[in-house]
């Protein structure tokens, strides 16, 4: 049997351990940011692969900052950002800022305002999508990948069906799709990803923009609730396309990237209305993944009475408040988003300097350089869209409650597509959610 | 009657076949893909059997050079270290704790025991942020120690419960015989009880190891780079890149499930007996 002295000693040790743990739990998190920019090692956590080692070595040589690149998939990265920021615990010095999270991040103050470290005002002219990362006058992240939604068409199928002039309006586009179906070119000519996932939401945003409208106003109030509104018409058009047999019935469970890879790239459909910018070069013209090489082209968004806009869903990079070396991280971000590096990452100087899975530079000068050198497939068309028609999904910035809103969008539109809800009921449900969230409910 | 029995058997077999297919087809498809070339895997129609089975994906992952093989190898070492250490520490602590609860009399024993068991009712994820913060303050984020400590804290209550049930099922007369022979508690535990409780210890170790192996969210948050990221986190990260060939990803997936599959298939009797221990007295 243990002696009384041993028992007391155990009790003292136990009590002290509890006090230490309690003290720790109540402490301030223990993070102290350093302004050092020389001889430091920063962690960069992103969902894309690392730039080539030689590029990172060159950065280290020039700045004295060593970069430790951690690759984490997008969803997991959002979890890490939320966990690190909530626990006020360091996990990276620079990380992803997705356009759809800008409202949340701005409200929660989880990221340093980039204008503290970078001259963001001068960047705006060369980075049209910087607006998507600005909330409450602060820039939360710098876009490094100018993703925006575009319409892609299989020219061969359109031509075969007798379409000699590419459509510029949505009515003409719909008529051409019907003609392709009627002429037997392809049974289901249009890809709409009706799976209950984010891709369905963004497809609707793009279609709404094509119909000449926006989703929410500056106060977060829905702009799509009435039957004559563009958002309502867009939802009706999407569901009608499915009912009229323009969209494969199986698309009820097809996500955006699945549809692009298994339908459009395999020649099963003739068009994607809300496709990814850069997909022609990175997917449709790649023989190992496509049966429609040299057949697909970008089309200026068919709008109400002429070409419409392209909504942006770019990726950005920012500095979390828990960063150890924010100033060094800012130097890295400036380097990473510089025009020269963006052109390199997109392959202007060959595959050795390119960044795998990098879609499209966010800087116009980089896009122009690539297009001029013929290094960007359909570069001039993409460059023109980025300059003139790309615009944020939410002009006033994504609301802080965007994830709940998007969830309501894709679940209700999915239900409308399956027939368990009417379009009217789906739109009312989405609008109700937006109103509730906007009023703080 | 005989017809009804035959029908019942048929329904039962149909149910078993359905569950087996439901569970095994995705695993089979992963193995099938991992044994094909990228061109074969992407071809239409799909191959239900690898046309020319190849181990190239495995050899390139386990022996090749490049970023992806490096990540797979390093994360495999990480997961083995983390799960192995968590298992050893958990078994050690749970055995001692279970012995104290099963055989020693002290004030508050029952309250303490049921409090330990009660922690199993808490959803583990509710502790993620506090644990993350505590580990951050102690400088244990992105360390083997931190991850192992979290695993141990998570699996200790279940392990203690399993060991407690084993130890209480052993007749106390054996222990009393040891006392009569002049052995102290540690000697009795080491020389008498532990050999008898070996099946329980093996069960506890296997269950702890398997539970640790399948962790994703905790190591995702608690590790910041490849120095501690386990295989489960790295395979998911590779999947998210969209540039790693599906055949290579499938091979990585097979590697990730190989160890638990072998353990589960060869030692399943210990897992069952461990989880059922104490359910029948």
C-alpha cells in the first residue's frame, strides 16, 4: 500500500499539473509576430503544388527567407485556417484566401490587411480581381490565380449541326443547343452540374450574370426573388434545360469538374455554360485526358442582348494573424504574385519554371506576355475577358455568411432539378435564407 | 416450414452479399486501378480487371524519386511512429490504470473510474481547439510528442475500460496466492496478472493502433508540414492537387489501408474479444 507521504506527493504533482494546464488554457496563445525578413524560415500552406525548387532557392538567395511549402487540399486547408485562427495558434505564415471566404475573414479579422505590407492601390490596375479580396476597405489577400467562369463550346459539334455563327445571346445559344440535339450530333448537348455542391452555386451565379443581374445587393439582400429577376430566370433556364433533354439526366449527381472531365472532355456534350477559365489548355486540348482536342473554344458569355460578364472565383494568398513572420510572408507574397513569376508559373519559360495545376495568372501583364508568346492556349480570348468582362460574384464582397448561403443555393437548386421542389419554391427558399442571414438571423 | 427456412437463409445471404459488395467494391476498384497504367485506367470502357497488371505505381511510390514518392514515404514513417508510440503509451498507462481501478481500494475510485469512462461520451472534435491551443502554448504543435499525447488522451479511456474488464475477469485467488508467496503489487502485476491478461493487452494494442491509424482531422490540424503529417493526411492532400495520376493515388490509398487491413484480417479475434470483454460475466 502506498505511504501517506507518497499519496501527498502524488496529490501535489497532480494539482500542479492541473494548474499548469489551466494557466496554459487561459493564456493568450503565446504567438508573437516578428518583423524580421532576413534569415527566417516561413511556412506557406496552399492547395497547389510548390513552385519549382530552383525558383524558391532563387527567392531565398535574394531575400534571405527560406520557404517551407506545405501542400494541403483546399477543404482541409479551410479547416486548418479556421482551427488555427480560433485557437490563436500558428500554423502558417502565408495561406489561401478564397474569394468566397473574404467576407468571413474580413469580419473575423483572421488575416492581416495586405495594404499594411503591399501597395495594393497600385496593384488594382494590373489585377482586376483584387476587388474580390477587398472588404470594408481592407485587402485580405492578393489574387494569384485569376479563375473566372467562361462558356466553352465544341465548335465541331456546333458546325456539324449547321450552326455557322456562334451565339451571342442566351436565346440564340439555347436555340443552337436544341438544333444540335435535333440534328443528332449529341443527345444531350449541355453540361450543367446539378449535384448538390458548390459548382452548382457558381454555375447559377454565372448564368444570373448572363441574364444581366446580380445575386445580392450591398446589404446582402437577394436580387433574384421575383420571376422577372435575372436570378430567377437563370434558375428557370437551368431547370428547363434539364427537363427539355438538353442536359444529361444523370447530371443530377454530376459535379462541375466531373462534368468537364467525363462529359465535355469526352465529347458527350457540346457546351458548358459556366466552365473554368483555362480548361481548354489544361483539359480539353490535352490528348491524354480528352477526346475533343482542338475542337473546343471559349465563347464570350451569351447574354440577354449580347455578350455578358464572366464572374470571378479567384484564389488569393494572405497572411493569417497567427503568422510568426508576417513581414517576411508579405515579401514572399509580393514575389509569388509578381508578373514575372506568374508568367513563369504559367509556362512562359518552359516546364522547368512552370507550376503544376496553375491555371491562369491574375496579372494582366503576365496574361498579355503569355498570349503574345503564344504560350497560353486561346490566350487572347481569355485576356480580353479578364480585362473587360470579368467581375466579382458579389460586387460588395462575399458576405460573411456565404457558406450557409451557398449551401441553400445548391441544395434547393438540386431539389428543383430532381423535381422535388418547383423552381419558384427553390428560389423562395434561397431568398428566405439570404434574408434571414442578412438580417443576422 | 422448410420453404420458409430456405427463404430466410436466402434473404440472409442476399443481405450478407449486399453488404460485402457495398464495402468491398470501392476497395477492389482502388486496387484494380493501382495495378493499371494511367492510359488503361482512363480508357473507356473501364477495365474490371487490370489488362496487364503492373506494380509500377507501387515501386515508384516506395522506391522512386520525386515529390510524391518522398511525401508518401515520409508520411508512412510518420504514421508508423505516431500510431506505434500512441499504442505503447496507451497500453502501458491503461494497464496500470485498469489495475488500480480493478484491484486497489481507494477513496473516490468509482467516481474517478466512471469519470474516465464518461469522457468517452464527449465528441472528440469538441476538444480539438482547446487541445490545439494547449499544444501551441507548449510548443508541441507539429511534433510527434504532441500528436501522440493527443492520441493517448483520446484512446486511454476505452483502453482502460477494456483492460479493466479483462483484469476483473481474472480470479482474485491467483493474486492472493502471489501475496501469500510474498510478492508486492508490482511483482504480482508483472509476473502474475499481465501474462494472464495478455489477450486483453493485445486487443487493447490492436484497437488503439487501428483507431490511431484512421485519424484524419486531429493530425491534419496538429501537424503543419511533412515532418509529422501522417499518410492519411498526405493522401488526401495529393488527391486535392488534381495533378497526381489516379493510378498513383490509388496505390497510395492501398498502402494506407494495407497495414490496418492485414491487422484486421489476421487478428480480428482479438479485436472482437477486446470489445466484448466484460459483456458476459
